[in-house]
């Protein structure tokens, strides 16, 4: 999808044709749309398409007439029938009079700009626009990290009730997400450092202040990801320990029950031996069978009491 936006007096309008001072937004563009933008602005088609490659990492590339900036942004995806998170590239091409963004999916980072929900947004203030995109990407990372922490808390709260193998899988998925996030945040932070030294366009004091805020937000997101990853490690150890403890309890109960049930089995086995009746206790006594059963029950009861005192049951 190809969209063209321009601001006048902080009002965002959508245009039909290219002109100076606009923002060109490409979302999962078709080959024809890529060719149109590439031809009109004299941009290498591969540079435009680089943001559509999931394997692309954050980087900056300086060409004669434009600058390519690639950053990673959070993106939801479904894994094991649950909503998890990963990262995807967002491409920004900065020209002397235009900003072009390329992404393979719609993202709330850019949607708010298109709907005029970002204060002081102007397509003519190109550096500030880029800093605003970076700032909102850092904010989205922090929001997503809080959602990940909320999922972890839910798993931890039910750890002492009905922990399942699926919880361990979910914790692994959350930790995998944090690995992706940490890597992307660090590379994005390096891009911000390069932008700080960007000299192709004049940077105003307000832009510099905003860039410093972006650096702070990214650093905070990096620290959050590191802390949450350490907490997830602890939670996974807790869930594993609880699962092992429950397994040990089950084995303990089964062992105790087996021990108790072995007593009547042994006694009945002895009485089932093919020997003379006169040598079997209570074989000729009235109610001998009942007496033997009561003795077995008494022995089993004594063993149960002993096992209970030793906390084996």
C-alpha cells in the first residue's frame, strides 16, 4: 500500500501525487509501488526492499542523494496458538525534501502519525519526524515489555495451583522474545548514536533535546529487557522446582501405598501355599479368616501411622 501525507498547520492531509515536503508511507508494497517510488526519487530498489526482509538488521547507509535508516520495531505474532512478540525492520529513507517509510506490516508507530495523533508532527521537519518515530518505537518496546511481564506474572501466580508443561514452553517463548528485543534495542541504540552525529541536515535545539529523550527511552527499554529476562529465568526455575516437587510427592505416595499393600499380599501369599492345614495359624480356629484379616488391617494401620508421622503420606 502506497500513501502520501503532508502537514499544513499541523493538519495531516493525504495526497494523490508526489511533491516536496511529504511523507511517503509504504506498507507491504507491491513490486509496482516499489518501482514507482524508486524511479521517482532515484532510489535503489534494493534499498527500498531491504525493510521487507525479516533477516535485515538495524543499520544506516549513506548514499549520494539519500540516507537509509533501518531500525527494528516490536511486532506481534502467533506461536503455539498464543500471541507472542518478535521484531521486524522499519525502513526510513531520508531525502533532502521527503521522508519515506517502508514496513511489511501496519504498525501503531506510524498509524498515529497518519491519523494526526502525534503532537508537533510536521512532514517538513524531517529530522524531528525521524526522532519522533524512534521515540515512539522505544515507547512501544516498553509497552510490549510490560505486557510480557504481565504474562510472566500470570504464569507465576498459578505456579502453586496447576502448573503445566505449557507454562514452561510459554516462559521459553517469552525469554526468546526478550533475547530478540535486547539485541534489537542495542542495535537501535547504536543507530541513535549515529543520528546524533548526522550532519547532512541542520539539527535544531528542540531536535537535539528530543534525540536525547530517545536515547534515554532506549536505555530504559534495554534495562527493562535485561531485568525481565533475569526474572523469567527465576520464574522458570520456580516452575521447574514445583513440578519436580510434585513428581517427588507422587512417587512418595505411590511408594508408601505399595509398602502398605505389600503386607496383605505377603500374608495372603503365605496362606495360599500348598502346606498341611495344621501348620497354618488360625486355619482350624473358628472365624480364623476374620482374625487373619483383622491382623492384616492392624498391621497396615500401624504402618500408615508410622508413615504419617514421618510425613511419607
